[in-house]
C-alpha cells in the first residue's frame, strides 16, 4: 500500500495535534475517572517519521523520482 502526499500530511497534522494535546496535560482526573494520554516520546517519534515521509513524498512530486542513497564501503583485508 502506498501512501499519498495528502495522506502523509494528514497523518503528520494528526500527530502534531496529539502532541499539542499531551503538552497541555499528560493526565487528569474527574471524580473517580482518570484519563492518561499517550506517551510524549512515542508521539514525537511518529511526528519525526511522518515529517520525513512528507519530505520524501514532496521530493518525489517535485522531481519525479526518489533521492538516491549514497553508501560508503570500507574494504577490509581479512
């Protein structure tokens, strides 16, 4: 399944909104009920992932291809 740029941007926006919600209060209690929101570290990981995915798809849209990966190898004499 491939994700479109619009879908990736929507996911990024949702995770940014989740991060904003968590920063206003990690947990709260009303009467005998308690709500604990998601872990901020996990949310930040997902924000980073979706931000990179949006950048990758924007590059693909602009250039018609994905960027080439550069790999370096060091020969080792065994």
